[in-house]
C-alpha cells in the first residue's frame, strides 16, 4: 500500500487518517471548538 502497488487484496481498501487525541481549536475568547476533518478522496 505504501509503495503504490495494487493487487486484488488491496483494491477495495479505504484508509482514513485518524488521531487518537482530542483535537480542538481555542478561539481568542477562550472557547474551545472541536476540530475534526476527514479528507474525502475519490479515485476515478
């Protein structure tokens, strides 16, 4: 997978980048806002 080689075994695998930590953004007023993004990617 890391080398870019594909086979039938890895053809339909979807990898998501996840973080086990709680990610938040603190604004100037001190409010903590959850920050969680999943980058969606379609292969055509």
